[in-house]
């Protein structure tokens, strides 16, 4: 976005209102918003690490918003259904212009073609493998793009854009089938999504507390609808930095392994680090992963015992126990 938004404003092709809030939806940390007046910008970002990034930079940040704005700038996500829904929402909220920015690999070209059939588009400006364009807000033109407030998948509430929105993830299902009957008193799910794994564990009366840790505010809202139990604690938090109030007996997780379109095993390794940090000395990690992902070395570094307990050609379920604490260096 940095080059395209700045170029559009500096050339005078894009003119935003002189007063009022400019709402920026889903910007990534690499976005350069210096062309906008910071005191007028509100960032809408449901992903906790990205939310924290912009808040640290001094921006007003919210996880969600339906408030009116003088203009809305949308950084399109990769999920097509979510992008369409956000276009409709942007038109509902903006009292003036809707600006749409995105890269080719996230479908900006096809989205532009669809929008041109509905409204008059200004621009586009092409730069850095992407496009930016804008148009006058017209919610009626995109009424059929409004996503339902509640979406159901296999009996669970989900939402456009969240992981496994259309049904139960097969890797999570395999992990749920592989878990032992005794998990201890305190269980945490790192990257819990809309709550499928925890839903399978709520029938165990011996578990005293469940920590639901999820960075996506939208997915966590779905989990709140899917899970109802006084033992549950919901945390809108980055699993890489989350710290519980007490150590847990079992961590279950199906960690994400993508940053954008690129596979990034470092995310899973970060989840493993957190699991080792938050478990009791006798605690255990139960995780599922795509078979090709190289997590074994990271597990062996942080756990005394690691074994594959289930799997197929696509996935592997791993139990890791006896967490190894990092040695503190004395000064």
C-alpha cells in the first residue's frame, strides 16, 4: 500500500475529505500510512499482532467498527468472500469515498473488474505488483455482497476469512481423535480459531479451566458463540507472547504455518516455544501439523521426550513432554 496510496494522494488524483475520520481496514505492518494525518486515522485490525504494531506507532486502533467515517481505505484480504463483505461494510460506513488497495496475488484485478460492473471507479493506479482505486460509497450497489452475521459450518458458527470457515479442519479432527482421556486440570489451546478443539474437551468434568488463545478477534468472537462453559477463559492475544496466570497441564494446538501465501514454519516453532514456556514441568504438548513441516528439531530442543502418536500421509500428531526451561545466564 505504501507506494500506491502515497502516489495517489501526492499526484492529486485521490482527494480525501479535509475533515473527519479516515478508517483504514486491515493494513499490514509493512503499510506506510505517513501520507495520512495520524490524528484523523483509525486502524481497524482484528489480528492482535498487527493491532499491537499500529497501536505502538501511535495510531487509534480498534478490532472492529461500524462507525461512520469520512473515507474508508480497505487493504483487501486474500479471502474473496471476506473482501466482498468488507467492500459492502466500507460503503455502509463511508460518507464519501471508498479506497481499495491490494496486490495481484490477493485478487485485486478480479475484484476491480467486479466493482466496475456496479459503480464508477476512479484510477486505478498500478504500482509494485498491485493496484489502488476508489469510488463513491454506494452500499446498495453491493448489497448482495453482505455476509451473514452468522455463518455455520458443521453446526459451528464461523465467519468469512477465518481459518477453516467452511468446515471442520481435518488436521484438527485428527488431533481431537488422538488426545488422551487424561489431560490434567488446566488446558490451553494456542491458536484456537473458532473453538473446534475445545468443544471436544468440554465434556471432561475433571478439567478445571480452559484457556482459549486466539489472535484473530473475529475467530475468537465465533469461539465465544460456539463454546459456553464457566471454565472457559478467552484471550485475544498473540500466542507467541501470551502468558497465563498459572502454568497449564496440557497445551493442544494446530498452529498456523503461513504468512500471507508463503509457508513460514517459524510461526509453528514460535508456538512450540510458548507451549514449553507455559507448561508445568510434568505437562505435555499435543500438536498436529502438516507432515512436511520440519518441527522435530524445535520440539527436541524444548522437550525431553517427543513422539509421533498418530498420522496419515497429510498430517502428523505429536506428543511432546518434559518441557526444557531455558538456562538463565548469571551476570
